C-alpha cells in the first residue's frame, strides 16, 4: 500500500521538524512521566509531515518514527492503518526491531488477525527477537486475544526467560478462555517457583477467583496482599470488591468499598453491580443515587454493566430507571448499550420496549439483531422471531454463532423440525463458523424436535466433542426412552477419557428412569459417588426418587427422602407425587402434596395433581375441597397447550380451542377420529376427569384435549404417511396416550409427541415408551 494513503488528507499543522520531534516524544517518554497520547488527528498530521520531510528532519531514526506511527494508530483504534505501515516496512525491507514488534502485535489483536500474528511470530523467531521477554510477552498476549490458547501456552513453555508479566499474561489468557483449572495450575506453579506476582498478575488471579466464585481462595489472596503490601492500590482494592460482590459476600465488599478514599467509577460499578446481581435492588439503587450525588458520572461501561445485571436478575423497574437516566442526561446510546437494553427488556418480558430501542438504532450490527431475535424467542413470539431473522438477512447482516444458536434453541423449544432443518441449511450456506456451542445447539434441536436419528448422525460426524455435547446426546437418548443406548454412550465416553460431570449423571439417571432401568440407575448413582467422587446434588436425589417411584417402589423412594443429607425441596416431593399419581397411592400422595403446597403455595400444579389422585379414587368431596381452595387463592390450572408445525408455521391449540381459522374442519376430523376409535374398540378413560358429571360429558371433554386437536389438524393438513410432530407443555394423560396409539394404526401415521418429561413415538398401535411413562 502507498504510505500516502494511510496519512490523512487534511493540511498538517505540524509545520517544522522540531514540532515533529516534540510530537514523537509522546511515545518516547518514560512511564514515570506524565503520558500524553496524541489524538488521531495529531497522528495523521505527524504522519503527513514525516512523509513530506522523508523521515530525515528529526533527531529520531526512521525506525523510531515508524514505531511512533504504528503505536499511535493502534491506540487511536486504527489498527488497519498500523498494519498497513508494517506491511509497507516489510515490503521496503526496513528494519523491524524488538520495540516495533509488540506494537504491531497489539494491532493484530485488535482485528483478531491470527494469521498475520503467526507470520510476525515466525519473523521474530528468524531474527532472534523472541529472546527479548518483552516480545515474547506480546506474542502470548496476541495469541490470547485471538483465542489461540494452545499457541500461547506453547510459546510460554519455550520462552528463554520468563518474568512476572509472562505468568500474569498466561493466567489472563486462561481466564479469558474460561479455562479456570489451567489458570489455577499456573498460580500453583508460581507459588512453587516463588515468583512474586505483579499487581497485574494479582488482579488476574482475583478475577479468576471471582469467575469461579471461590471466596475462600479470594480471601487467601486478600491475606497475601495484606501481608506483602503496605498499601493496596485502588485498582487492587476494586478487584477485591468485585470478587467479594460476585461471590455473594456483599458485607466484605462494602467494607472495602467504604474504606476507599478515592473511589473510581469502576469501584462504584463493582459495588452497585454486586447488589443488583444478588437481587439487593434497593441497596443498589441507593448507591447509584449516592454516586450521582457525589458527582461521579457513570460512564458507558458502568451503565452497560448495570443494565446487563438487571437483565440477569429480571430487575425490570431498575432497568427502566437506568434507561430513563440515559435519556434524561443525553448520554449517547452506543450500539453496545442499546444491545444491552434490548437484551434486558427481552429477559424481563417487555417486548415492546425492546423493539422500541431496537428500532431507534440506525446502524444495527449482528449483535443487536441477535438480541432482538432472542427477546422474541424468550417471550414465545415464534413468528416474529423468524420474521426478524429473515429481515436481518435481507438487510445484508450475516448471522453469527449467537444468532444461529438462538434460532436453533427456539426451534428446539417449539419442536419445529422443518424450521430447524432450514436454519441448519442457512448455517451451511452462510458458512457460519461451527464452534462446539453451535454444534451442540444443532444436536439438541434435532433431539428435542423428535429426530433422534438426525441428532445421532450429527454427533458421530463431530470430532471435537466436549462434555457438553456428550451430555446433550445422552440426555436426548434418555428423552426418547433409549436408556440402554445412553448407558452404552456413557461407556464409550469413559473409554475416550472424557471425565463426566454432575450434568452427565442427571441425564443418565433420567434415561434409566424413562426406560425402567432401576438396577442400572442405582449402579450409575453409586459410580458417580464412589468412582468419580461427585457429591450428589438435590437434582440427583430427585432423579433417584423418580426412578424408583416410576417403577412402583414408592416405599424405597420415600426412604431416600427420609435419609437425605439435605432438606427435600419441590424437585424431590414433585417426583414422589407424580409416582403416587401413577400408582394410585393416595396416602403418600397426600403427604407429598402437603409438603409441596407448603414449599410453593402459589403453584397450582400440585393441587391439580392431588385432585387427580382423589378423582381416580372417586373422592369427589375431596376434589371439590381442593378446587375450592384453589379458587379462593386465585389459582388457575395451567392450560394444556399443544403445538404442531405445518408448512413452516407453528400452530398452537388449547383444550376446546375455537380460535383456529380452520376449527370447523378440525372438529369434523375430531368427530371422525372418535368414530374410528370406537370402531377399533376404544373406550375413553374418564377416571381422572375432575368434574363429577355424566360419562358422555366426560368423553366429550377428553375428545377435545389439546393434543387431539393438534393431531386432527395434522391429519387434515399433511399428506398421507407424513409423520406428525407435536409438542405438549404438560404430561400426556392416560386417555390421550391410549387413543394416540390406536390413531397411529388407524391412519397409518407415525405420531411423535414430546410432553413435559419425554418423547412418545407412536407407530402401528404401539408407543416407544412401552406404556411406561
């Protein structure tokens, strides 16, 4: 590239060599002196003057002048200009020394140009520059910011000498990549080698402990700093405030915060964000008001951090107040801040406000499009999410992994297999980089949309599987009732040396429960505790209660609850209640229901379950009492909702639905289905219908359950032989399960139903669950 193209076209105001030398000195002065960074305009003016004087009119060498330009362009967020100058120097065979290489590497980091970074690395090795620890540290930093952790560690291990900066840079590299165990190992090695960490290294360590929420390690670090430093800097104290606040130790964080004589905006942000993160909204708002009173003006990072935390905890009112503050104070709504507001409103269910912020942004990037799509997805606005995704592509915005992961999650939630396949096609056509997270989301979509074979095929094609992908595949197999296959996959994972985590065993225990593999489930639980030294969580005990309860071993399941080392929560008791409902155990069911009503008094689902148990036992007076209590408390039963995807659109049905535009045709098909079922010998199971009404009315109520309406719509809207995929928000009732088995045989259709717990594949009059659900 011509050097003149890099310089600005404006007339230089630096008209003499002495002015040029003075400007270059900005970069040359020692760190102990006041540092004044030239502005972009000054840098361009200096560049133009250098070109005019042919780099010969100052006491500085051409190398120093070029170094000044590269450093200044990079620091003024113009890394491409810096890299153009470097390319020119290499092309013209100018000297590139150990002072210039770190500046060029910083520019590479800005644009994540790993390829150029590797080329510079090769040049540095060839010219012996990597013997300079400053150059090697800059290379590690470049690889870190370009997400090349392996290259960074390889370089670190082969360094001629390492200083404290080398260690802290490598620790930051691991923390940045969320490789926390590796970062901890680096800290242990520093201790063994008795390397005194720099302040930067200590801040990196504290940040690591904050990310791990390891307050004990943080306290140990605090004690080390107190013993070895006469006075902590504001930056170090702020790091501790962040660590304590993030770990939930707000008292210690506030003590440190109050002890700061000179609080920076970062200190205020760390403390306020900690309060919001732990739902101490009143304290957070009071401290924010005090910050304003003390004339500490929150910057964009402060507001961004606080808005993100509001979204995390669903603090809508506080989020709105922050938005009002931004508007009233004329703060420029940057793209990052607008994206955070869209995300916050989406997570709080305020879709109109999210869209208003989104529409106010003129130059939208992929992240704000993705945030708005995610907002629609979180509020179950399926059509709007897909319409916006299409509009995004029409506007020439290329989707990234975040966008596609959101779209796949939406398809998985709604069971929209055709849409999911279309999204998969878009990923391939747009050449979206397939990281492990996106691959796992794709696998989960196929599994949750009922295509377990598609999920299995994708799993086998992936070579770089992490534990998340293994867990997703095993959980998918479990949802489909393939318990033995899930256990076989676990054995394969062990052979490949992948260590399971607590999520692995939740998936495996669920798989055993759905497949009725009681003994295998018990062995898996024992293996988790004894072979892998994992402490069972409440979720694992819940799985065991579910496993035993489904198998009818109610006393054994209750025995686990009585011997729990921790207090049983709603997960445990709801598993027992579901088992009591399945096996008609009124005594245990009543006890479980009482516990659940005590733990979650506003959850009407448990009242409905015990009401069902009473109904089956013909205890209608007790049914009436439960329903009266629910009415008095203002409780309403969650309505059954079934979704079916037809021709790229998701249609939703509730019991007795009359709103669908084709409801007359649907009702006609329901009548036809009823007649054909009776001809096949079907008799409606009315035992759990809650109302004490005559049998004919009960049968009519059952005929118009949401999944039967969805099946009817599928039969009239798809070609003969086409599989019908349905997603239901509640557990499939016994009557619908029996009817759907027969309908699959009558109409020669594969009907795949995903309920709240698992999949049911109905084919030729049978179900994949083997009537065990």
